[in-house]
C-alpha cells in the first residue's frame, strides 16, 4: 500500500477503545463467575469469600459497558498510533515479556544478564565490552546486595544451583 508523504496508517483510536472495553469487560466477567463459585452470600461468620470481588467485578463490567457505549458513539477517525510507533513499543514489550516468562526456568540472574545485554546491544547500540561488563556486573551486584547483605533469597535457575549459590 503506497501512502502519501505525511499520511500515516495504524489502528484507529476507536478500534482500540472498543477492544480494551471488551477485554476489560471479559476480565470483569471472570471475576464475577469466580466469585459466584466462592459464594457471594452472607455466611455465619460474615460475608463469604466471593462477596467483595463480586461487586468489584460488577463495577468493572459496568464501567466497561459505559466505555464500550462511549467508544461506539465516537465518530472521530484519528489514529491511536502509527505502525512504526507500535513497533517501537513492541520492541520493549516483547523482550520484557520473555524476560519475565523465562525467570522461573533460568532464574533471575541469568535472565537479567540476557535482558540487560539484549537491550544495551540491540536498542542502545553499546560496544560489546560495555554491554558485557554491565550485563554481568548488575546481576552480580544484585546478588551481593540482596542475597549476601540483606539475606533475601531471589529466584534461582539451574545455573545458580549448579554453582551452589
């Protein structure tokens, strides 16, 4: 698709408003159904476990319905963001999600080392020596401060267990 200079394409603001209203509304429904399973009535000891979350879920669904109604009435055709801008956001979101998802399997220290190195080299464009120094130094410093000084154990992976840390 050829575009004129100065014109951009991307998802419409209205489309994302509707999508987020539906997504958050679905979350509210999950909360409501979970609360119904736990019980929303009053027991001998007071309100049951689902009492308060049920009303929170109801408020979430109601607010989402209002947002959905408002978004559908909106006639503004402005963009939420250009595809290039979304690519920049995703270049941070995807590696961060991988970092968080890998932490239970490879531990905090190794995943932090890889995460820092990735960002410094790929997004920051730092030299390899600087990247390696910081990527190794920060997890080592974190280990010393939290595990040795404050005596707070942090999630470890197979490498740390193999090293006896």
